[in-house]
């Protein structure tokens, strides 16, 4: 749903409990477990990081009984329009007169 390539997902509780790891096999034992097995319930925050794309999400888990039939979850809120590596910034800037505000040296003559 979030177009993550190699996500790491952990509970955002300061303990660092990892639910999903981008390292193959590291969290495979979690695949059959329910979120409640980890103490995740209404109001829990998860942090999902995709280092390959320099992409991080904070996810707030909200419990609802009002989902449509056969709908397991719903994403509510802003989702990224474009996912992928951030464009690199130019390495050099054209700086004139010690600043980057475009100011030019004075050309007036004192009289």
C-alpha cells in the first residue's frame, strides 16, 4: 500500500521492538502473529523506514468496527504522491559577493 521496497517496521515505544525487518529471515517468525500479540492496539504508533528509498512513515493504529465487508484495513490521511530516492541537491551554488542573495558589488563612485 505504501510502495516500500525493503521496510523495517518497529513499535514506536522506545523499546525498539521490530515487527518487520528488511534483513531476510530476521522477523519471519512474526508472520503468523497478530498485532495484539505484540501489545499493539488502538493508539499504538509504528515507525516504518525504507532506507533504500530514504522514506519514513509514522503510522497511528486506530481500531474500527465499521469497515466494509472483506476490508481488513483502511489507510486514512496523507499518503506520499511520489515514492523514491530524494533528488540530490546541487553540490555547488553560484555565490556572488559572499552571499547567495544575488547582490552585486557596488559600482558607484564617491563624489
